[in-house]
C-alpha cells in the first residue's frame, strides 16, 4: 500500500513540531503530533508503509537495544489520518489490520521507555470550527443591534454678587 496525503482544501500552519491543519471542506481543525506530521509528509504517493517506518526509525534514532514497533506506529498514524479525512482516496487497502492494535503498540512502547516516545506517539486532536450560524446568540436568528446613547449635561455657575448697603 502506498498512502497519499490529501492536500486540497486544507490550510496548514506549523506550530513548533506540531502542525495545524484546517479542513475548509468539513470546517474542522486538526493538530498533528510530531510523528503524525512526519508520517503525513511522507505520504507522498512514493513511500510504502515499510519505507515510512524505516525513515521514521532513522529520523528519531532510538538505541538499537530498544525495540519500537515502527510499522505499528505508522499503521496507527495512517488509521488516524484516514479517520480525519487527511489521506487521499488513493488508499484502497484497509489500514486497520487485525495484527496491529493500538493497545499492542502502546504496550510495546511503554516497555521500552514510553516517556521518550510518548510525546511522539501518533495523536491527532480535532475540533469542529463553528460556522457563523452556530456562533449566533441562542434563540435568535436575527441580527442584534446595539444602541449607545450619550447624554451631555451643562452646568452654569454664576459669580457671587455683592450688594452694598444704601447710603
């Protein structure tokens, strides 16, 4: 299988090692973790899942005595990217294979020092962006008008007058 990242109708903004992807078509925003960003960029239509796993292993350089299921991490990341419609329709094979579960990958990762890779674990946080109609005040479909009234008060003070007694 050769995954292809979707690029149409997306606005992309890098924030540190994460990537914010706004889907104009579905009005959703997604925050991709560092590993999800790498996988998404490597989904260029030329890299297989095995190639992506090997490139990630080279990129993140873990000691050889620690076994990380890179293939499983790539599979989980691709499944999340597909779930949030960030992969193109060119992916024809189901990504969730019965041999790799999220729990199995998490267990392997935690056994080799999960804290080190925990921040890199594939995670995509998504929110639905409210449309203007959703942002309107509750119970009102009309436009609200605000009126401001300004009041000016003028105070006049007269100078004291003195009267002289008659002579």
